[in-house]
C-alpha cells in the first residue's frame, strides 16, 4: 500500500515538473478562480436571511436592544443610522420573547421619567407623576400574564400631607382587563394580591377588577368565598371532561384520522356527612350490660305518729252530737336509691361523601369519527383506474362524503366506548372523506435552487480540466518565413543572374506571393517597375 502511494506521488511530482512556469501559473490562477466561485456560491446559498426586528428607534433603545441580543448570542446588525435593527430569520421569535421579557423597548412612562423634574415642579405634580408611573408599571406587569392582552390600573392614593386632620380615605384601585380566555378565580386573586402588595396601604377589599365586557371579576374580599366554590366545581368538571375525552380518543384515535368528542356530563356536588355511634357489651359482661365501673346504693325509711284531736267545740250546750273519733295518725316512707356505671365498647363511625363525582347514568356522550380515503393520481394512473377520466373529472365524481355510521366495525366500537368511560348513553357516528393527491411538479425555482450549484460546480470542474489539458498540451512550433522588404527584393533582382521566365501556373507559390504583394502594395510595385525601367534605360 505504501509503495502504491509512493509511486502515485512520484508520478504526480514528475508530471508537475513537466509543466513550464507559465503553465503552473495558469493552473494556480484557475484553482484560485474555482475556489472563489465556490466560496461565492456557498455564501449565497447558505448565508442567513436578516429580517427587521424593530424600526423607528432612538439610539438609546437600539443600544438596549443590541445589549440584550448580544448577551443571548443572537446575531444582529443596525440599519438606518442606528434607528433600526435586524436579526436572522430563525432567531426572530426568540429575540422578540427575550426583549418582551426584558420590557425592551419600553415606550411607556417609567419611574425614570417621573424623577426627571425641573426646579419649578411642585410637590403635587411630583406625586401625580409617581402615581402615574406606578399605574403604568402595574399595567405592564399584569399585561404580561397568560390569557391577558392588556390591562389598565387606576390608583386612588390618599394625601398624607395634612398634619392636623388625619385623612380617613383609604387607598383604592380599579383594574380593567382585556382577556383572551376565562380566568380562574385563583388567577384573579393572584392579580388582586399582586396589586395590593405593590401599593402601600392598599387592602384587597378595596380593589375591583372588571373585564372588557364590564363583567365584575372581583369586587372585594367578600367575593372570594362566594366565587371559590363555584370555580372549584367548574375546574373539577373540566378536569373530568378532559379525562373522559382522552379515554375516548385513546380508544378510537388508532383507527381513525380524526376524532371529535362532545359530552353532557352531570356532576354530583351535594355534600353528605354521617356520624354513627355503636355500643356493645365487652367480653366477660352479661348480655346487654357492661362491666361494672362503680355501684352505689342508698336506702331511707321514715315513720311519723300523731294523736287525734278532740272533735267539736267544748262550750257547746244541749245535746252534744256524737262524732266518730279518728285513730292516731301514723305515716311511714321508705326510699331505695342505687347508681351504677358500666364499661362498654363504643364505636364511632364518621363518613363524608366526596363531591364532584360524575353521574354516569345521567350523562351522555357524542363521538364523531372521520376516516380519510386517499386518491393518489400517480398510483391511479399507474393502475389504470381513472377509467378514461381526467384528474379533475375524477375528483368531481369522488368528492362526496360517505356516512359509515352503520358499518359493523363502527357499531362494535360503541360498547368499547361505553365500557371505557362508564357512560351508557353513547352515540357514535362516522364519515369518510376523500383526499386527492395530484402529481407534484417541482417548480423551476426549486429545481434551480437544488441543482444549480451542482451544475455550476460541474461547469467549473470541466473548465478546470480543459484549462489543465490545454495548458499542458505540447505547442506546435510554426516557422514563419520572414517577409522581405522592398530593398531586399530590389537587391535580389540586381544580381547578375539570368532572369527566368515567370511561370503562370495557377498552382505556383511564387505567383501567389506576387499577386498578394501587388494587391497589398500597389505603390511599391509601381516604384519597383520604375526602378527597373530606369536601370534598363541607362
């Protein structure tokens, strides 16, 4: 292997030494031209496309933007005397997000603007400017949140400069939001807390929030308790609907090109709390009784005796009536009291029903599936299935959607959906729609973009090969006979030699030269004839 490489190297070296210095210079020039052309082609085809990021900027804004871009390694260049800036097309979105995060360029009123005051600025104006700057800062901060297009914050801050009468006015704030989607109660409360904690002495109960449709989103702290429960129920419903939808799509997506799910989901948000206490006799005690803890008995007996009084009135005279005499009054009482306490087994059970459970028996589900049928023009033409129709006519004949609901495989999937979701009221419908794929004819611009560099490269290589072959080919040396001047021709005629008769053969080279000389220089021929005549005359 080494010998082969060495032989090739020696042959190349000998071949190179066979070139003259002029030939070597030509080869170097051709190589330099080819490299330059290739470099230009590569640069033109691969150079990044610069697009405008911002225009009509101040030099300070341009400098701030360029600083952020350079910190994040984003290539950029300034244009129009530093009033605009461009970046590569692939970095445009990333640059916008980074600048938005850094709040650059910031054309709003800032605290720096509020602090720029002249000597004649009053304290009232200074406070108004600071309040306005705070409102602008809060508005920009809220507008960056997800789901919010813009925000306007208005603050009412009490004047604390009165020394003798304490101000009773509390700080207040109103927020107007332009929202893109419904905000949850947690998001609204987050905005309220953000504003309350950003302004001194501002309480949440003194903040109101409305949207672009004048809907009151927050009217004070007392609204939170009312809104929280409803919002939680809504979130639970959305979560459960998403779970059911994902289950349906998981079942049907592998079989169809598109699945659409709609449902009416009933949720149980009723609360149910039950507490039960159960008592039982412990082991070793009589049935229905517990083990004695303590026992107390008390017995009392009382006897009372009183003699009877004399009936009637002693001074009565005359016949004295007789009265029955009562016995002596004797009373007795007896009291027995007992108190017992027993040990028993006590079992307390407390159950609470979870809220937010789906009521599958009262819910319904509608699923629509779509199946795509592809018609490829090239395949149909290859199989001769167009049946003499043009591609346009074939599309018109097969453009109708087909209802496949009653197909057996569609109906068999209803049971799978019912079992997968737990909802029995399921309606499944299916449709088949056509998709036509015509022949893809690549435009000339795409051809040129893809193949032009290759063609140019082949042309350059061909020119290089031609130049090398042409430059290294041996040059044919053509001996050119020197052209005689008039004096030399005269001298040759003055020699004392016999003048041969001129042959007027058409093929004579001498005749051709003479004719050429006569045609090109008639004056010289005339002069020559004069000289001849004068010499002969003499």
